[in-house]
């Protein structure tokens, strides 16, 4: 996951010390996307969401 975040062209993480949470949740997915004007080549889009808590509401 770390390499995907650091090697992504769009990602520019801000480095700032934060307290370490007890639990860290990571959701990752990838999807092939058809492009136009790119010789009809598909690209793989990767998406990652990282969060440290869940609020359950009823």
C-alpha cells in the first residue's frame, strides 16, 4: 500500500506527525478504465482510503 501511495503521480502526501491509533482501516480497489484519445488503451486506476475510526449511528 505504501508503495502505491508514494509512486502514484497524483499523490503528494503531507508529512506531519500524528498520534498512532489503536486500529487502522484500509480499503483498496483497482479498476480498468477505457480512455479516449489514447489509442484506445485502458488504464488501471487505483484507489485507497485509510481511516482510523468508524462512527456507528442507529
